[in-house]
C-alpha cells in the first residue's frame, strides 16, 4: 500500500510526463477495452442479478461498459483489483484504459474524468443504539473507519483538521459492504460511506443508521488517462446518448431503483420471519424450484409479499394460503387445499411459470420475472392491457421500467374504458413487485441457492431417493 500511495504522490508532486508512464495500446489496436474494477454490490458483482450461479458477472457499471464495448466494436475485459485506489493506479501506470469502480469524481488526481453516471452523497453511519451525533463537535473522540483514497475519506479528513479529537481508521482491503457489516456486529465505531451503499446494507442490518450527513455531493464517473482524448470523447458521447435514450435510468432502476422502498420496521419484521417462519417451508420452495426452474428465493419473496409466510392467510376478497391463490386459479392448477403449504407453494410457482410463458419470447430477464410478478397480482388480461397502453404512448412494452409508469393508469377512467378487462389497481401491482424485488435481494444475500441432491443408485440405498 505504501508503494502504491508513493506512486500516486510522485505523479501528483513531480508531474511525470505521459511519455514516462508505460502506455497501454489503443483499445482498437489491442482488440479489447481493458477496465480496472473491484468487487462491489452496485458497480460490479459476480453472479447474475437474478441470483443465478453460473459465474456470470453483473452490475450497474458492468452492464453499461458492456454496451460501451459494443459501441466501440471490441470486447470488454474486466481486471479485478482489491480496492478503488489500485484500480485508479492501474490507469495511472498504463495497465488499463479506464477505472470503473463506483468512483466519486476526484479532480485532485492526475486523471481525466468521464461525464457523470449518477449523483452520490456521503454519510457517516453508526449503530442505531449508539450515542447521537447532532453536530460536528459530537464526532470528537469517535473513530470513523473509511476506505483510504475515497471521497468520504477526504471529507472526514477535512473535519479532522477542525476537530483533532476525531480519529480516522483506514482498513486494509475492505469494501463498503464489509465495513458496514462489521459496524453492525459492533466491531467498528462509525463508518463513512455513500448513501446508496448504506441503503443496501441497512436492508440486512437494521441495527445501523445514518449518524451524520457529510457536506456536499459528487458524481460517479469513470477515470481515464489524461492524454487519452480520443477515447474520452467517445465515452462522453456514449454516456450522453445513454442518458438521452433512458438506458442510464433503466439500469439504475434495475440495480437499485427499488432499494429504499422498505422502511426499517418492514425490514426488521422480514428478517425476524426469515428466522422464525421460513425454515418450515424451505423444502417446499426447493421442490417448487426443482419443478419450475424459478429461483426458490424469488418464490419465497412472492409468498412473503402475499401472506408474510402465514399458511392460514385469507383476504377479504377470498384469496387464501401462502401464495394467496384465488379459488379459480387453484382449481385450474389442481390445488385441492389452498391452506396446505406444499400445495399452495407448488401451485403458486406453477402459476407464475404459466404467466412467464405467456409473455413474449423477446422479453428478457429480469424484466420477464418482474412483469410476470405484476401479472400475478393483476392477471394477464390487465397486464396485456397495460402493454397495449404502453405501445400507444410510445413506450417499450417489454421493459419493466416503462411498464411500471403505465400500470397506475389502469385505474384512470380514460384508460380503463379502452380495456376489455376493465379498470385495475395497477399502482398496487407496482408496489407489490418492487417489494418482491427487495425481499428477493435480501434473500439472495442471506439464503443459499437450491442445489439438487444427486440421485444415488436405488439398490445401494434399498429405497428410491
């Protein structure tokens, strides 16, 4: 780390000319766009967004960079570094064309920054049961842990100049998620991070809360070499087009647009019921995944939204059971007892699968699952009506981002009059689906994926597995 920091300081103070730094070949000549990044829940993560375990990567910046590669006509190669500082150093030393790692724009570094990808502000997070911090002076005697070289570190350092009694702790190679988890466990006093990372962590650590809001805001951007003007122009043009076309907004919604929908009480209740109720039904959800191929944690998320995992749940409209099936739907699916947990879960999974099969083949995941989830609430007739309205309004009827702005229109007379199925509470379907997305994300982080047991030879076991 000292060597790395020394190289950064040397570049800042001595001002090495670009020719003294080994330059990576132009992306076109190299045949790839090389990106320095790090593991991060928001920007780059391994495994599918929908929880698949096939080893593919995903993330807000990951997906955007793949699209940039297509625009440039070259594949994108992601090179992982232990932290953002080393990712930036890779650009400074000519090992990567760009660094993309949830980086706050920092004009103090000898780098060229792209146009903004999204806005970001910073907070100091503490335990909810800790001493209150009403003013900057209350930070005296406290220890703030923060990633070295980050913008939050710069902001806390400025406070420390005014408040020498404030202590700073720089961890070795720990990301924001790890720091916030350690804070929740009582291992750290305070952590400085950005508001979005806090929101992600608070969904599984309700014992943490924002203790102090750091002044000022910034933007997340990509870092390029100072002399790479040609690539910088193409990157900025791509970002401008992504903003104008709605690509940036759709990706932001896909990865974190739903994160702040649940309040602290709802999260605390969900976490307690994961411990208290989910174990009774986990095997049934596993069986449902084996039958339908739908991630059991997604099915469990729908069941929680529908009934809070109460097998005896009954609504005033007559839907019943863990998956809250109507009598007609249960009859069609061969469910004889809606209050039987296994029947309800298997029936609900089959119903969701049928809804997914009715959607156009060109509707990609995860939009397909989210649209089918809204249809689980509304019925496919109303969903088809919403898609027709979307087309009339010039919106993409294959995109959940577009449809969730259309669904609330189903309750308005001027739109409902055109629907064969009549008016519907489309806004409720949006809330339901966004909640399911939240519950699913939490379950992905807390519950293991289903792994089918290998069938052993029946003769050896003396029974059929």
